[in-house]
């Protein structure tokens, strides 16, 4: 049984390293990016270093977007990413002559959580529709929707306390794209950070708080927080008419379509190993790391990537679940290894970050791998 440590002591793996310099010798690998993928890479690096003790591997967690900025400045070898590369990042890579290899390493779900002692839901059932989440997080709600009862009479008349991923995070990108229909479209009056453990601790201590992060941080904080079941129907809303009218007036001024409310009883899906794996959970997503193709020429990088993509690592269900994530299906693990073996550069997803089913992902990524 492989033991996964969340705090790696005495190793050359440093989570959250602040702005490390570019590698200066063949024994260094610099990784930055997603705080969601970071724990996987840290755990893989810990096992790899048992075989290559002279290697130095630093793993930063400046967020997917923050990590891409460094990666596209040729400051790092690998960018951990909780979403596919975006169009602007694709264009930057092209302009700067940077070739990259897109490697899929796992599955995750963005989970929406509240305290285990939450007082938000008057009937005691923690469930929300995507429409209610859109109202809660909408840019147009800022300064207007400040109490839970303004969203639904199912919720307490208590102040809303929000936190979540920083805008540099791939989790932020995925959450806003799914909830608001447009990446980055979010109210700003919330506490945002890349420190997912802090989000869990703060939310667990406040009965009227809500946050979101990757599935692993739910799994490791179930004594503090509980997941909200998500209903994918955006129209199932019973918001007071005056509130909805004001929101839609603001949306019209911003050139957005109105929110349509038809009412009804929410029937949500909880995040679980099974619901994330089959994408019945509305915010399931694949996880990646992007490798600078120039770095791939270095023997140490080759050994590390070979180790990372092996069946003994990303194909090991116990290892992946211990870290808090799910293995991708075998056909996708084979596709990822084919992309690496054949040094296939570019992205399978063309800048699209959401809207895929697991079958879509398999079809598109396997085609990219030539399989």
C-alpha cells in the first residue's frame, strides 16, 4: 500500500514556493500551477525522489492561470492545470514559440460546500440548483443579494458569507463557466485564495458560509464541511420577484439574457467517486499537466514524466483516491502515454474548458493522441 503524505518534510518538494528561478542544472524540475493538481504532483514527486534522491523538484501552487503565466514565460518546466489551456494562453505560446505537451492525469469535481453545522437550509437539506448558484455568485448580485433569504424562502434570513478560488485559479474558471455560463463572470465581494485548506477551515467555522474547491479538500475535511447536492437545472428558482426583476434589469444593462425562473423542488447530485467518474455530477472535470517540449529533452524530466504516467501511479486507484482524486479511464491513460511517447504538442480541447461529457473527453483526447 502506498502512503501519501500531505506534508512532505525533508524532501526537495516545496509546495507554494514563491517565484523560484529557472532551472540552472540537469537535476532540477520546476512545477507551478493548480492548487488542485498540486497534491498529486507532490505525492508523485515524493515517490520519485525515493528513486532519484539527487533530484530537486519544487511544486508551486500559484493557480492554473498564475502558473500558465510563468510557464509561458519559460520560467517553469511543468504547469499543473485544473482546466485545459485557454485561447489567450494558446496564442501567447504561439507568439513566443513555446511548444507544450498536454498530459491528462486524473479526474476531479468542483465541490460547493457549507459547514457541517450549516444554518442556511431551513429544511436541513443542503441542495442548490445551478440557477440559485448563478444568482448567488452573479456579478449583478454584488451589493444587492446579501442575505440567504433573498435567493429562496428555503434559505435562512441571515447574512451571506462567501469564499472560493482566486481569479488565478482553474477552479475559478471552471466554476464561473458552469455557474454563470461565462468564464470569469463572478461577483468580487468574496474572499478568494489558492489555499483550499484555509477555505475549508473558515467555512467549517461559520454556519452561514459557503465556498468551493476540488473534491480532495472535501474528502480531507468531512469533519468540518459537507457538500451541497447540485441540481443542473438553471430555471428551478423561487427567488422573490422583486429581487429577480432587479437582477434582470442589471443583466439587461450588461447585455446579458434574463434569468428565467419556473420554480420547482431541487433534486441534486452529490459529488462522489461514482458521480464524478461518470460526469453525472454537474462540475466534474479532467486534470492535466502541461510540459514544456524543450524541457522534455532533459533525462531527469523524461524519467519523472515516465514515472508520473505509469500504471503504478496514475493507474493506481488506491494512490489516486488517497490523494483525493480519481484515475482517468484506462483508455485515457493510454492516450496520455501516447501523447507523451510521441511528443505530440498542442491541445486537444482548442481552448474550451467546460461542456464535455466523459465520452466527449475520451473521443477528443484519443483523437489528439492518434488513437
